[in-house]
């Protein structure tokens, strides 16, 4: 079935909800909102996403409500003003009884399955503006006769859909072959299921020797597909723009910096999110439970780490820091480099790409009682990132300390790189949007989001250059 972008959301089917759990009125013993399928693909027909304005509640009331919603639903986003929560139908029906009278609830997604279908759409070759409503799981459309991608241009169809992990790996391999003097790949570890964790490092052959490194990671949370897509777009844009304009911004960035991108830090989770359960967030390691699996990677870093008790929680941090092999491998790279290239000095910048919320945040996440000594500079650079995105016609981004921008957890990646790795310019970014689509950003917004990232991170690199390298 072919539909245009404008009609895509209307072309959705409907099936029964698998393994739907009954609502438990005893909230102290409530079970998770849903349990993933093991023999098929989860569906979310009739599931809803609600936005609750809790700005009038006390800290204690917000903490209690957060606990209730985490036990009965799937929290998507939480800020000091609002909390977005995904609820299955039976729980949604009880929502008015769950929230205090001073909080207001608004339904922002009436049928989650419709957005799931939308995120799986892909363009139809030869039909401008036409999309098929479900993307192939293993063999997506390509734009070369041999089934590959034309990486000489950003116009390749690769960036018009959310690709499976195998396609992302093939595309990145093609980039390495097409730009051998500038780009190399290195394996920094393995996932819990044995998949390679790959870093892609770009630097001009005639660039500065021992150039400071900018490290960009994404995909810690499996369901946040726009993160890896944007990280790959950013890397591709640097290489193409370097070739097209030897005196442009990309050329300067790759002359003065080494840029390392780890687009899929949670490959197991990404595969599971695509093939079995779109809302899967954690990695896929065995945590000793009969039903629940996985660790939330972005609460498992070893700074101000706090162990979790509920293994089924979406924010389960494990029982010890770096219990997840993915976070252990990434932290080892940050601090020690690789066996072939031991680290001589720490990276100059670190950016962790997530979605959603349009935020560009600096440490700390775990507490607002600890203020980073570099806060003024971090804020100024963040404002520059937001301005650069706005100047190209992108959406508004907010910048500030992470603990003030969104309710986060301890064990955060940017907190670790800043405090332990001494990476002064450490940030966590929440990409598009602000809740219309949430994690199910439509594929026609991949390019605009990637363009945001190119503009923002290029501006950050130039700010660092002008501040510390060539003031």
C-alpha cells in the first residue's frame, strides 16, 4: 500500500494486544505496563500517551506520582513541569484516579500503534513523496544496482528511513571504503549478545597531528531510533562536505579535531526494538529474572551510580556500575583508548545523543546540589548550539544543567565523562521532537534532525576551537 507523507498516519491496521496485563489497583504491588513478546512482535493498539502537568505539585508529590506511573506505565519523559507516560488501555482508564487533583492530564497520543507503523515507513523508489507503511526488516530499498548506497551524496535513500542494524553496519562499512584517507573503524568491545561495538573515527590526512578528540555516542536507549540515524547523518555530512568544500566548516572541524562516532552503543536492544518490541529501551543482557531482561545503559555509568531493585523497570541500572558490557567498553575507550592506540590525553568533548525533548544539557544530571565549575562556559557553548540550529531554520532547543531540564537518574554518561574522564565539554542531547511523535519520529524527519545535529555539533566544535585552541 502506498501513501503520501500526509496520509501515512491514516494507513494503519489493527490487531489484538498481546499479553495485556490487567490493572492492579494495589499500586504498591503493580506489575509493569506490558511484557514484551517472545514469540512475535508486540503491538500497541489502543495504547495511549498522556502528558501530566505536575508543576503545581510538591517535590514529594511528584516523587510519589513518578513511582506510581513507573509501576503502572512506561515513562517517556519527565521534566520539572510535565511528565509523559505511555499507558495500556486498562491503566489509562484509571488515570484520573492515579493523579492528584492539582495535576492536569492531556492525551497526546491516542493510538500508539499508529505511530509505531509510521516510524517503520520507508520511501518507495521512483515515487517522490510516497511511502510504504512498513519498512523491510532486512533488505531496505537502496539506490545502487548492486544493492548498496550512493555515499557520494547526502541525497542517498539511506537517510529516508530508519534502517535495521545490518543496513546501518553496511552503510558505515561503505563509508569507510569510500573515504579511506579520512575514516577508519575500530571495534571497542562487544555487546552482551556478542555483537561488535564499533567506533568510527574521522580526521583529515593532512590535519593537525594529535588533534583533540570529539566523541559522539548514540543508541544507548534502543527505542530512540533518531539518535543513531542522526549520528550517522552527521558523520556522512562531515565526509561529503569535506570533499565538496575543502575550505568549509567540515574541513576545518576535521583538520583541527578527530571526530569519533559510536552510533549504536546498544545494538542488541536496537535489533530487539525493531524486530520484536518497538518500545524496548534497555540492553538485552540476562539480569537473573524469569521474565525481565536488560539494563538501562544510561544509568549504569560509574559516577554517582545507584543500584536498582526492580529488574523489570525501564530504568533498571543493574547491581553494580558498568555491569553492562556496552557501558564498560565505552568508558574504557573514553579513559584508555584502544590497544592499538592507547590514549595520550582525554577527549576534548563528549556528546550523548538521545530523544526526545529538544534539549542540549550539561552536567550534572544526578543532582542540582552539585554545580560544575565550568557551568558558565558550558552554558555559553550550549546556547551557541541552540542558536546554530535555529539559524538554519531548525526548531528551538533549550540548554541548561541536566538536573534542571529533565528529571534524570544517577549513573549518567555525561556526568561520568565530565567528572571521572575530565572531559570539560560533556553534554547530553535530546533531539526532536517535543512530544507530537516522541520516540516514533516519522522517517521524513530524519534529515531535518540530522541537519540540526550537523549545525549544532559543528558550532560546538568551532566554539571549543575559538575558546581553547586558537583564542
